[in-house]
C-alpha cells in the first residue's frame, strides 16, 4: 500500500487528529446543551432518591453513637453519661432525615452541575462549596422547624457545605491520580476522610450548639459569643473540643456509609435510563 506524502505525513495526521478531537468535543457540548432541561430533572430525581436512601441508612446505623456523643458533650465537669435508651427517638429523627436528605442532595446535584459548567475548572471547589450551601438552604425547609434556625446556621449549614466540598475535591484528586473511576470501597474511604476532617474542624460549633440546646429555661448562656466565653473561662478552651473522638468516629463512619450508599444508588438509577455525558467528565477531558 502506497503512502501519499501530501495527505499521510505526520504533521497532516496530527492536524486531522486535532480537528477530530475538537469536533467530538464540540458535538458532546452541543448534545449536552440540547438535553439540559431533561438532565436537570434527572439530576434532581436521582439526587433526591439517592440522598433519601443514604440519609436513612446512615441515620439508622449510627444513631447510638450520636446519642453517646451528645450526652458526653452535655455533661459538665466529671459527670457520667447514661448508656440506656440509645435508640430512643430514632423514628422521629427519620421523619426529618428522609425529606431533608432528599431535598439537600436533590438540589445539590443539579446546582453542582450548572456551577461546574459556569465556573472555570480551577474554581471547582467553590462550585462544590456553593452547591452545598444552596442544598443546605433548600433543606432548611425541613430542618429548621425540627432543629431550630440558630442551630441550622451555626452548625448544619457550614458542615454540609464543607463536607461535600472536601469529598468532591478528594474524589476528583483520587480519580486524576488513579486515572479511572472509583470503586465502592474507594468511595467509602474518601467519604470517611471527608467526614472525619469536617467533623474535627467543626467540633467547637457542635459543642456550642449542644450547650445552647440543653440549657433549657435556665438560660445560662445569653447567646453564641457568651456561650463561647463562658466555656473558655470556666472550663478551658479544650472543652470546645470535648467529644471530638466520638464525633470524628461517628461522622467518619457516617461519611463512609453515606457517600458509599449515595454513589451506588446514583449509579443504579443512572443505569436504569438513558445515559448522557456528565459535565464533570467533560470538564476533566
């Protein structure tokens, strides 16, 4: 077979290959834009179902550890914690967890995809953090009546935004290093790291929130700043990190279960219908 010097030279072939890649990327972009409305609904639906599933599973499994952690933080001085009734109140919690998790992830997923399209790749962390905050605000419809607005703003909103941002960034970094998609154990591991890190750095917020909740009618603390000052003055700064061990353990395991169940459920739902190119993968290409 003869070789044509004009059409088969390395420079010409390189140019043709470049054009082909450009055309394919343009076609993928056009295809994505044409299906935006459908994709939005699908991201919303899959996120809501996956979020509800993950929320119920992790709440049911880790409720006893959360109970111990809360009782430990509420104890003053050298008091003892009670280990009876560790599942007391679980049913009531699930009534709030299921819709809150469904709304949060259901709003987070399409918001994340839209922001990743709008933001440059270098600002993906900001996209994830913002999407987490938006999802948290949306879920406040359920969470504020059950937990209180002050508690939500003090602990839950920053925690959710930071945790999802850390998880997404760790996930992106791991995928780039491994040059492949994550399997279930790897997703669980990254979820555990994200949960543990977020749990550790937000422990003071959790301690303050718990103290304000359990003070009852005594009103020992006049507000957040007064609570912080009183704790530091009377019990020491280390008290703000009281319960960090159980909290990191609880949220680390919780992150492993939550994100593991979340991603597996999303994959199952995605495989049940038409598959469209993900903005995440297109940006990384």
